[in-house]
C-alpha cells in the first residue's frame, strides 16, 4: 500500500466526483453538497488535475462523463459505500436513523410484497430513505460490490431447476419470502377459450414473454423442451405490466405468477386460466451479500420484510 499517495487523496473531492457523475450538472451537485457552484467548479478543476483527465465534457444538456469517469464511477460507488459503513453505529436505531437502503426488485414484487412491509418500515424508521432499482443480470455483482443492500426476485426451488435459471454466487445469502404458482392471462373473448383448456391448446397459441434476468427463456421453456415441446413466443418485453397490457388487446397469452396475474386481470378485465401442465412453484426470495450478514441496519430490514410477509405464506 502506497500510504504517501493515499494521504494526498482528498475524500471531499471524491464525494464531489461521485455526485457530479450522478447529477451531470454543477448546480444540482452544489445543491446536494450544500456548496456554491463556484466551489464545485473549483473541486472539478482539482479533480481534473489529480486524475489528469477532463472527467466531464460540457454539452448543451449538461455534463457528459469521459471514459475515465465511467471507469471510476463503479469503483467510487463501492469505496464510498464502504466508507459510509464505517461511520454507521454498531447498533441500528430505526426511530432516529437516516440510513439510505438500496433495493433491487423484480417488477412483480411491487404490487405483491412491498405493500406488506413498506408502510411498517417508515412507521418504525420515518427518516430512512429507500432507493429501488430494477432486477437485472448485474444485480448479484452489485450486491457483491456493495452498491445494493438487498435484492428480491423469484427463485426456482429445486436446485436442479436453479442451475438452469438463476443460481446465486456462493457469497450471496438468500431467504425465501413467499411461494407462488404460474397462471395464464388472456383477453376475455380469446379464441382459445372456445376449446378445452389443455396443454395442446395452450401451445397452439402465441405468447408474450418477459425477459427474465437478461434471459429470453425461463424454467417453463426448459420443462417444455424436456418433453419435446415449445411455446411460440410472439414478442419479448422487459416488464410484467407491458406483457399484461399486450394480453388485453392481442391474442397473446401471458404466463406469470398468480398474484400478479390475478391483480392484472382485475385492473384490465382479463381472464385467468391455470397453466395446463404440472409445474413447480417459484419462491420470491431475499438476497444479500455474506459480508453484510451481521450489518445491524440490514438485519433489521431483512427481519422486517420476513416478519411482515408471513401472511402471504
């Protein structure tokens, strides 16, 4: 470790660089840091000298980060998050905490699980802040880097199924929250409803698919392939609400967790049918990094989620 070199690094400048990389605007950065615009500009000048790079280029719409800044940003995220952990108390006091929690969640979690625990979190910890992020194929990496505190998404229960779909890294801990089964969503006058609802009928239809963790296939497709069958995927979309909406004005069928399907059916006046084949349930699951296992704030958050979702099980 080059202690002399580290001693010359100004932590305040790194914080300024972090906020600038998020805001891409000197005025908003100054507001967040409670500094004047001229102070932020002076900090940026020092940062440019320190890193021997412009860091940002002025455009008509604001600042554009240089490749150097894009390279530094994820490293800054991890570094400053770890430094923030050093300043946190050893015990978590919800009533007075101003902790910021970073949570990644698959879209169906919002109507299903959040209503059960979110109000209670803010009742007990009225000054905390929660930033939510979409679940993606980078979520586990972000948990490992400390950029996220927890993630919530569906996980296949059988270990052999999980190997096909989403097997967490060894340093990622997990806890099941709620199990759900798959159902089918379609418009009320769908032609398929005029025939017996069988697997053959289901496979004759065209389907809408939600991209799962960056993949266009999920366990249902693997199970169908095992018996020499496949669905005709007409369109792949990034989220559940878009898929449900498509089912309301096309003949596409959407297969998704039952809680979401039933909620969408009520909102969009659609028909719900069972998945016409034997298929294992999936488990909505909490994920966090092993290094945060004993973090007081994170333990409180996990316990709150697990306690308040008991009614779902």
